[in-house]
C-alpha cells in the first residue's frame, strides 16, 4: 500500500511539473516565434541586433542557473525557487508590451531568462527526485512532452491570432499570452517538494570532484553550443527562403509537435539502450538539419528539416539532463544540472553573436554550416566519452 502511494506521488509530481512547463510554454511560444519579425518589421532591428538580444539575455541568466542549483542543494528550497522563476515569465510579457524600442525587448528577454536561470536546475532536480528506480529518461521524456505540447499550442495560437503584421496584431498576442503565463506558476504551488531547510547543509561542489565523463561531456556541450545559435535565426532563414510570417510559424509548430510526440517514448528507450546512442544520433540529426537549412532553399525540404529538428530535440533535451542526473552525486544533482544549464547559456552569447556576424558578413548559410560541423564533432566525441569507464578525477 505504501509503495502504491509513493508511485502515485511520483507520477502526480512529474505531471504537475509537466503542466507548469505546459502553460508557461504556451505563453512563451505565442511570443517567441513572432519576436524576430516584431523586432525587424516594427522596431527596425537588424539580425545582428537580434543576435545581441538573444545572446546577452541568455548569458546574463546563465550564471544564475549554476548558483540556483547550488542554493537548491544547500537549502532544499527547490519549489520556492521554481515558483520565483516561473512568475518572471509573466513580467516578461508585461515589459514587452510596454517596450518602445529594441532595448525594451532586451530588458524583457533578460527578465525572462533571469526567471529561467532561477527555475531550471531546481525544477530538473524535482523531476529527478520523482523518477522511479532511476528511470530518468522516462521522467524527463514525459516532462519534455508536456513542455513541447504547450509550445505547439502556443505556436498555433500565434498563427491564428497573427491576422496581419501590424503593431496592433503583435500587441494582442502579447496581452493574451499573459493568461497562461500566470497559470503556470500557480501549478507550482501544488507540487510536492521537500520542505525548505532553516539550517543550510554543507555543500562541497567542486569541478575536480566530478566524474571525468561528466566533465568531458560538459566541455563537449560547450563547444557544440558555439554553433547552436538562437532559433530566431532559423525563423529568419525561413522568412528569407520565401515563407510568409504565418507559414514560418507553422514550420516552428511542426518542430514542436514532433518533439512533443517523441520525447516520452525516446526517454523510455534511452533508459533501456543507454544515453550514448540516443544523444549521438540526436547530435548527428542536428548536423543534418543545420547543414540543410544553410545549403538548401527548397520549401519542401524545410518542412522535413524542421520535423527532423523536432526529432533531435526529443533525443537530446531530456537525454542530456537524464545523463547528468545519472552520473552526478545524489546530493549534488541540482548543482550539476545547474552547471550544465549555465555552460549552455554561457555558450549562447558568443554563439548568437557569431551567428549574427556571419549572417551579415559572410552570408545567411554561414552560421548554419558552422553549427552543422560542430554538431558532427559532438556526435562523435560524446560516443567515445560515454564509452569511458566511470571514474572520478583527483
């Protein structure tokens, strides 16, 4: 009876955390795919400015992802941190609505990424705590499925609400997106998490104490991220390939719905066959997608490439977190997950700046060719790293 009650707690906790991401992503993806168009058509920003906005916002928040994870391990206040981070998504929409220039949008993106920096590691740790018998792939796969389904719905809402490309149409979407942005944080209140500790526990989180496989994997991820620029560039590439604003939104929907449908079964599969196979195939697919987007101009090819991009996300988004939760010491999972998120975020500033520079100086294909080549490197390198025997460096 006790085992049955524990299983019910585990499932309900993961579902609740999934619903939090579901509603937050409805709100986020109503805004995100139209933001590059809003910046260029209404505010007159260039691709380089978009790269600056995305890169600065991500990187300024990145350091928070590490410290948030460490604070969550030290004080066991994962639920409180997650709530604070998710409520920032609501204020992001308010600031965008009030912005009169691209600098205002930059401020909004910083607030949004600030919130993501606070919530990501504690939320991921709560998912890991709720995983049954080490089934991290299954748990993260289910969470990612909720996440991407919310994104898919948000994109469809943006598609139907985007009746024109004038400023009033954008503002209507921004206003409506505030509703799910408020529902998400309310779901956090229902999550069953450990009680906050009044007396902090001693935390010994040092780079040298991590498993050599984990450290090498994180270095590879940093190198891969340098070619993994903002999705804004993919959408801009679609616009320039002849897709209308509304059709480009549908492309982004295809990416999200494919990722949503496949995340849970692929997560379960990774528990059975091992992370190295799903992750390596994922990075290889990313290389195909980016090289294809960079070198092809056929509209039919773009539909296939965006679908493959969704498969890549299903293979890697939950898989990376599952791998880290698996390798990291049990008392440092939040810190390790936060370090992973911080490394990815830190890499996004140079990645987006490089992409914007290459786009302007070399050509539209250049950032995607770079990303494809770095993804091929990651696919090969991760396979060899995960074949290494477990060991901790001294």
